[in-house]
């Protein structure tokens, strides 16, 4: 599973994580793309994407096997 796909799956299936992302970071589902999820500098969402994926794993939305190569 690609990083963007993991982020999108988590945001799609977790209201809690999606609301946290929208309210605390003012970043919405459509703001993520295949490039900015890998950018850790200003203007990118790399760190936020990693946090979303970690939360998706914690909520059992994602499997370790799905994201172990990310």
C-alpha cells in the first residue's frame, strides 16, 4: 500500500482522526496528494501523514503488513 492510500483509507474510515486533522491542522482529505505526503519540509505533510498512519494502525484501520514498506 502506498503512503497516500494509507492516509486516505485512515481518513475515510475514522471520523476521530479526520476531525483531528481538520480541526487541529486545518488539512482536509483532498489536501493530500502523492507528493506532499512524502515532503517533510515546510509546505509538505510528511509528518502529519506519518501521524495519521500511526493512528490508523492503532485503531486497526490499517494492518502492519499493509504499511511495513512505507
